[in-house]
């Protein structure tokens, strides 16, 4: 953000520039390493303040400061307050703001200052371009990774301020990323995670059998771009056609003044094939790729960012069966997967013997025709729980499951051989 006489304006690019109407034509901040993805605790952040003037300019001082903080804020309706639907006019007094801030970094230095001539003295800058170097060492204590969420954010920035004797102060601010590394080689993140769950379908005496779900993953920690192999077994003993699905969820939790605000969103998902009544399905390492995500934030008193892998079984006319496994998104990959990560980044080895290990013994079957049926269409053609139970009671069997099974099946494959010769 850049501060001018008229307010604030946002500028993007290699450096943040400010076009002035007076003698200062350019004011910006440039980092020495513009390609750096993020700074860590104890590292040095260096750069320079870029200043261009169109005429001889008197400068009292140029100060540079570095800061970082976590901020959370949201509006909360007091208990007992009427809903805006029940009042004629919704007034701001019906909601109150909840906010809190914690500082992680604060430092400052003067890169140019007139001190020799006493109070009121200035330095003259000639016409042209001027650069004033700065350098900050980040605290050695663990810092919180940069993050911007629904109700909170963690930001780090550098601000440069130019002070002149006969003109308002002018400033420019630029953010820089900070990463708190999470090493996935720790024993707690290398251990496997598993869970299982079961659900009965039907009501009262018209029960149609349970649906069981068992899920297992090899480890708890993963990095961006990695694929999570999912091992699951779904057994459908009910009379309905069910659909399994795996989803990665991000949960943002903000805490302020003893209150908590949570925001949850799905960031990646994969669907399985439909499972008819009386059948089961097994995932032998079905993969779900981790998209570009912010690393887990577990060391902040105001903001927590957590991830989970949820495997759900969608049941027509009933509440879905769901189970979740906690996962951690880290920054340092597992050592056993380092070679694979390097090959994915473009550094391929001439030895391709590993390729034979990656190929399955039998080719994988093409996708099931049921995968092209959207969830909305599937739900649209499925009756409610009461209708399903009543239909099964009248027909004396799980007819619904077979109807749905044939509804979504593809036509017979074309063949030159007559399967029914005369």
C-alpha cells in the first residue's frame, strides 16, 4: 500500500512505485532476492529504498521499518438480538466487531538522516535516482507462516517513510512472505492413520442393512503436489445404491477475546464408482492430489489452519456416512520421497528402471459409466428416505437398488461376434 496526500493506492510489480506530482517522482521498495518464495526465522531480509527526484530536494530523514502480525476480526450478533428479518431496519448496533492482533516482528532503522547540522538541518538530494540500502534479521524464534483467510490473516511487511521539511511525509509499504517450515520426516507425521465407521439404513422395523466404511492412509504429512494413496473398503449391505467420495478440507479457526470463529472449505476431491446393493468396493491406493495450499498453521494463538481427509458415502434418501482423518500440509517432504519429488520437478535421471515399478501388473480398467453422472442428477432421481422404505416394504425386496443400478449402466459394448448365435 502506498500513502499519498489523497489516500491509499495499491501498486503491484517488481517494485512498488509512487508517481508524485512534486519533486519526488518515484518512491519504492526493492528486495535483493525478488525470486525468493519465503523467508524463515533467523534469515536476513535485505533490499533498498528507491527514490527518484526531478529537482534538488531537501530531505530530513528516510526511515525503514519491518513489521509482522496476526490479525483476526469478524462481526458477531449479541445473544437475544432480533434477526434482521424480524425488524424493519437492520441497524449497525445489532452486531458488534470482535478483533484481536498479535505482533510477531517489529524493527526500524534510519537509512538517511541529517544529524551533523543539529535540529532543523536537512540533506540535499540531487536530481536523479538514489538507492538507500536496508537490512533486517528476522527473529530466531519460530514465526507463523504468512496466510490470508476468511476471518484472519498473518502478514509481514517493510515500510519506507520519507520526511521533508516543507511537505507532508510520504511512505510506501510492501509485503514479503514468511514460511514456518514443517518437516514431514518427524515420526508423528510418518505414522499411518486409519478409521472405520458403520451406519444402519432404514427406520423402525424397515431396516435394510448396514453400510460399513474402513479407511487407511500411509502417513499423516504431505506436501503440495503430492498424491495421497487412499486405501478404503466400502461394504453396502443396504438396499440402496451408494457413492463414495474423498475430499480434502481446510479448516480455519480464529480466536479472539475468548470467542471462536471457524471457516471450513473443500480444496480437492475425487469420486469413486457407484456401489449397488449387496456389493462392496475396495480402493487399493486411489490417489487424491494435494493442490497448492498454505502449510498447516499450528503455532499461532490467534489463527489455526488445519487439514483433514474425509471419505464419505452418499446415500440416497438418508444422511451420508462420513469419516475424517487428520493430515498435515508441510514444507519439507519425506526423505524417502525426495527422488520422486526431484523427478517431478524436471530433473529426470537417465536410469528409468523405476518406471517398471510404477506400472501395474494389469492395466487399469477405464472409468465406470456412472462417473459421468453428476451428483445433482443422481440426487434428482432418488426418492426420499420415507419413499424408499415404503417402496421396499410394498415390493418386499430391494427393488430400488436394482432400478438405479440399471438406470446408470452404459449400453452393451459393440462386438463383431454375435453373443447369441442361431
